[in-house]
């Protein structure tokens, strides 16, 4: 699973599907990196590679998020997409709707990861 797959799903969750994105990839990659680090902290077993050796996560960049694989399998894509969407809605929590959407997406992240 690549960062692009997660971010593409997050854009769908945000209703940001036009070619000209309201939420730029640079911002989304930052949130995805935060989500991956959070997930690895909550689920240390994900830090192990196929051989059982401890692996490390290197932050994705806007140049690498389309091609670099994330250190977990596809089952975490939806949860990470909700994390990214929650972070976007968190930017404007003064708006009641955005605050509710942020909470809802973070709950989905916790439920699916």
C-alpha cells in the first residue's frame, strides 16, 4: 500500500475529488506521516518486517508518497484515510460541523486500526 492510495481515499472522504484539490498533497502527506507514526506507536507489532526484524518508518514526501510503500498492509488503508480526513477537519474546529466531522473521523480511525 502506498501513501497515494491512502491520500486518494482521504480526498474522497473529504469530498475533494476535483483535479484542483482544496487540500494540497503536501498537507495530506504531513498528516499521513503523523498517522503512520501514531499507528506504529499504538501497534508495535507493525514495526516488524516479514522476517521478524524491527523496521523503521521514513517519512514520505510529496515526491515519494505515490511510489513508496507504507510499513503495513492494506487493512489499515481506511483507518489511515480517516486519520488524515480528521486532521483536515481539525483545522477549522471553530466551525461546529467541522468539529463534529473531525471527531467522527478520529473515531473511525481508532475503530478500524
